[in-house]
C-alpha cells in the first residue's frame, strides 16, 4: 500500500508540473516570436506577439515587430492604441461541437493530456499493487503429508521429506512406469473399472440364470453385499445374450417409467425424436418386429419404488419380456413385503457368496495376465493369504487390497509383494466389517 501511495503522489506531481510548465510568461512568448520571425515563420511569430499584446498592450517592441510582420505579409498595419473608454463586457461564446476545437488552446490540450496520463498511471499502479498483494498471499503452500507450510520455491517438504507439486507427480509416475515395466504390465490391473471379459467365479449361479432365461420361465433376482460382483454378472450377461436375445442393461430403476420405455425403444433403433411417442403397448409390437426375447438387466434393484413396480410388472407380463434384477441382500425382503406381485413372479432368487481361495487366486491371475503380466506375480503366497483374509473373498475388496499392495511396493521399491509389506494394511482395520 505504501508503494502505491508513493507512486500516486509522484504521478500527480508530474501531472501538475506538466500543466505549470505550459503557462509561458510574456517575455518567453516574445523571445519565441523573435526566433520564429528570424527563421521565417511569420504566422507563428504573429500569433505569439498577439498573445504578448493581450497580456501587456504596451510591451516594448512587440507592436513594432508585429507591424513589420504585417507589412511583409501585406496586411493592415496595427497602430498604437488610442485612449478609450473601458472595454465592454466580454462576449460569451456558446460551446458547440463545431467550435469546441477552436476554444481549446494548445496549453489546455497539453494540460488535459498530462492529467489523462496521470490517471492511466494511477490505474496501472493500482493493478500492479493488487497483483503483488495476491502473489504474497499465495506464496505459501502446504505439504499434503504433514500439512507444514512450505515456500513456493521448495519442491520437497523439509519436515517430512515428501515431494510436492509437479516433482511429486513426475517422481511417482516415473516410479510406476519403471515398476510396471519390470513386470510387463501395461498399467495397473487393480482398478475398480468393470471388466466383464474378466468375469471369474459363480459358475453354478450363471448356469442356473442362463437355463431360466433359455426356458423363458420368469424373472430372476440376484442379491449380494456391496462389491460382490452383481454388476459384473449383469454386464457379462449383456455380452453373452446378444446373439439369441435383445438385452438391455439399466444401471438403476428409473424415477419415471416413461424414461425406461424411451431407453428401450431407442436401443431397439427408434430415433430419439420419436421415442417419446411410444408407450408400453407399442413396445410389444416393436419387440415382435425385432424377433428376439427382450431381457432387461436392471441393477440396484433395492431402489425400487412402489410407483414404478406396477408398470414394470406390466412390462414383465408381456410375451418374451424378462427381468434380471440385482440388488443388496435386503432386496428380497423388500419385494416380499412391499412389492409382493413382482416377488411372486420370481422364478430364481440367487444369493452370491464370497469367493473361495481358489477362485480368489483366479481373479487376481486373470487381472494380471489381461494387462500383460504372468500368473500372480509379484504376489507371494503368504501375501495372497493375508489379502484373502482381510478381503473376506469379496471381489471389490480383493481388488482394493491388491491395489494398496502394489502402491506400497512402488513406494518402497520392492520387486515382490510379501506378507511383511501387508502388515500395515492388516493392522489398519481398513477392511473390518
């Protein structure tokens, strides 16, 4: 703020000085006129002499020099002034756009320019002061690890040694790439992305589902806790049923039944602009034209509402239309108590159990080999047993625990993952029920 005020004072002083300099004395105007006369600029010399005579009509030599200039230019000679009565009151000339340039003298123009320049300089100084203050406010950042205040020009925390900012990202990325390269991985296999092509386990359950769908027996409900593989099964079925059926995956029950109808008819090839004109009764004729059974794979069935149940049940009663629903364990009880008609139409209610140890290893192996690795490397057997123990054989927990172990191995520079690396994870209680 002090810098800003000092600069403002300097700029205003310069503007005032500029305006003061432009007010010349009669002696200065006369000297300027004499020099202009000698150099042949008669018109400019005459203007300056008139300015002198306006200020002092009896200025020595001014009238004689002006008469000389008038004679040389062939103009009327100005005689000495005769005593006269007091001059009349000055005539006020109205200011209009046409005569405004004539009323502004050179001195006034320079004064205006000086003050405009001073105003611009003040604005620039204010902006500069604001930017400096903003920079000073942001010149400190905080370590993500220990939350210590760190200067902007430091890339490593002096308190805990953690890398900060871009260098942290570059160092981690480089370590990851080198670690993956050693194992032949294209990237981390253990992300929570759904990979239906890597579907593992549940062979008996899938066999029952396919048998019921082939027989067109009725609707199916799959229940399991979070992360047990319900969505993966539905997405896998979507790929498997594409030849003999027209399958549609719906991530969760719609709020309005019209949204579901619109989704189905668009999937069947109806343009989006026309889809809004279809209802459940048009859907039967559309399905017959398609010539395949319609199978709706609906996830998050525990979010069903009573309002959506009746039209959905009507849809399921159409010929060759079947529902395969998946939800949390409480879904079955909810259907039985609140949506009884839909519950009565279920021909198969499957509950998914956690993986056994053999299937658990198949899941890890499938993920690693899909992304370029071999077998279950770099996991050692003792590490796999700990991961199985803390995950309980639930697929999502298995993937999260493996991802944690891989990250820890990269941080410590370990080429393999053993039980000692996983002790922190087991003790953290992160996967406790």
